C-alpha cells in the first residue's frame, strides 16, 4: 500500500498529487476515524474540528474540500481562516469540544505545492500510527456517511491570532522586554507569519522593521525556507538599522532563525542550544529533547546548565511525543523549530522569538555574546541516491559492517546508536547515516570541531556506504525493510 503521509502530513504539487478530490477524501477519512477509532475524548457524539490555512493560492480550494468531507461525516467544522500553523494548533488546544485540528500548509515548500496535516486535540502533531489508520480508511474507502439530519455544522471563528498572541505573552516577562525597547527586524517570507509576528513583537514593545511582510502565496520575496541564502536582505537590514535582533521564519511560521545584532546568521542548533540551556537554568535542571541529527553543542550547553539531553527520532512529532513522555522542559530541532511545553507541544516561531527577547532582556547581553559561548562545531551534510526499496537493506548492512568489521580506515567507533538511521560516535565526533523519508536518497551527517575533519569524515563514510550498494540488493519483488 502506498503511503500518503510523510514527516509533516500529506504534501504534493497542486493539480497533480494534491487535489480537491484528495482533500475531500482526507476529510471524510478523518471524520470516519474520529467517529470509529479516535483514542481520546472528543467531548460528545459530534466531534469538532478546527481548520485553518496559510496563504498559498490553493488554500481555500483545499480547505473547503476537507471541510466538506468532515461535514459529511457529521463533524462540526470551526474555520479560523488564514493564520500561522502554531496559532491554529493553539486554537485547537484551547477550544472545547474540539477533537483535532486540520492545517492546510506546505510550510517551506515552493508555491506550487500544498499540504494537509492533522494535529491532536491538545495541539500536538498527530502520531504516525493514527495517520496510518486514516490512510487505511481512505484507501479502503470505508467512509462513514452521516444521515441527512446528522450533518455537521460549519462555523467561522474570528480572533485566532489574537488569542495566540495572548498565549505567547503569558509565557514571558512582557514588562522586562518592553523596558528594553528592542529594535527588531523581521522577514516573514510573505507567509502566514506576516499576519502575526510583526504585531506580536510590537505588542512586546519592540520597534519593528519588516521585510516581505505582505501575505502572498507566490512568495515573491524569496523562497520560504529560512536558510542563509534567504537571509541576506534581513542580515543587511539588521546591520543598517542597528537592530538588536533579526527574525526569519518559514512559510507557516513554526520555525524561526535568528540574526544577531552584528548582522550575523545564527544557526538553528546554536539558538536551540542557548535557549535550551537558559530554560534548564531557570528550572534548576531538566530534560531537553532533540533529534539524533542535532549538533552535540546542544548536549554540551544543556549539560553545563545542569540538564540532560534525551535524543529522539528525527521529526517534530517524535520530539514532542518524547517531551511528553519524559516531561521535558524544552525541545527542538536544528532547523529552527523550538518547542516550549508551558505554551504548547509544537514548534512555534512566535514563541521562540518572544523567548529570545526574554533571554536578551534578562541577561542584558547581546545575542552575539550569548552565541559566542556555544561550543563551535562543524557539521557537513552529504547525500547519495538510493532507491526506496533498497534503503532498509543498505542501512542494515551498513550497521552490520560497522559492528563486525569496524569503521572505515582511520576511525575507531566508540558507540553505535540505531534509534533512527545509524549514528557512530568516534574520537573525532560523530557520523549519522539515515534515509530520507520523502526522497530516494540517504544522507550522511558528520560533526567535529573542525570543518576539514568533518568534511573528511563525511566523504569517507559516504564512500563506505556507496561501496555497499553493489553488494546489497533486495530479492526481486521484496519490500524494503523499514529503517
């Protein structure tokens, strides 16, 4: 059976793999699942569903189709309109008689893409096993059909972003931030953050300069991924306007990357490390959850603050699930997705920006000084083409070779972690090999304290992996083993 759901819901190119017909069926499948299989209480016989979108050109067509499917199964639909993903999750969490949320977004993907993802009634992204149940209903077309007198009711809900802002502000020292009178430059990439982040920062007493802050689903300013090449204009504005901070977000505003007061790009693992360490200090200890792909600078910073890092499988739903299980005080990914449990168990650019301002206000230090205390690490990422059917076999062979024959020449393995891909700890640092969940490739990550060393490690292990490809081939007709 093919898989619809990837690491962040169902995504595809509009008019090709992402269509109103698919959206309708996803709505019907979700509604059926709510009636027949939902494991948590939805406060009555008629489940309520919050639905919201980003500003992509296909948002209305797809959200209307999802809503139609839900209504036909007897679910009430609360339409919050266009808003950042974390605002929609926050609304879902705080609405009574709401069982799940539906978010129509493709985050940082190009404008011709769109996606549909579900979140639980507590705002967390839905777990893969529930998504698999929904897929099963869709593929079998065993939809529940409500009777004529039991159809769901549609409602338009206003104030979603305003309530979200109040939720963010409740988690920081607003007066301390206002007293500093920060100047902040913001680039919302013409995405959903345009209707939220600049206004939230002004509510926190900041003087705000904006770039690409008009919502536009064609993303005319630049692609909506917050990577260095898309931060050039913001870096220049921070320096030119003498800002205290720059904030660059992705298309649905659940991830934030920061620019320091000197106009320098702060990598996501650096901001994760320094914010996590500060939260741990405020709690006099605690656990921080982050994926196995995160830099070891996070573990070192958290450890120096008196905390402990719990590594997880890659993907924000996995991080959030682990955070709930161990009652973590903070969590996040190296891509700018930070999770603060007192607010909600989901990535949130607005919350991340407010926390960073709170830290700058409380420490009375510039961001560049805080970043300078984060241990310097160099991460090199390479990739190679691997057919999906071969990924599991190749990864298993790679692990077996490491454990039986040892690492490639010149390296000594200290430990192997196979919770997500294969991560080998070496004297020089670590190397992680894991398959992509969305493309026919396998990635090799290598980290050490020196760029040349990391590059050599990555290249050596990539060659080692590629040398196994000719040896490892699944039998004809065999399905790939899950990694």
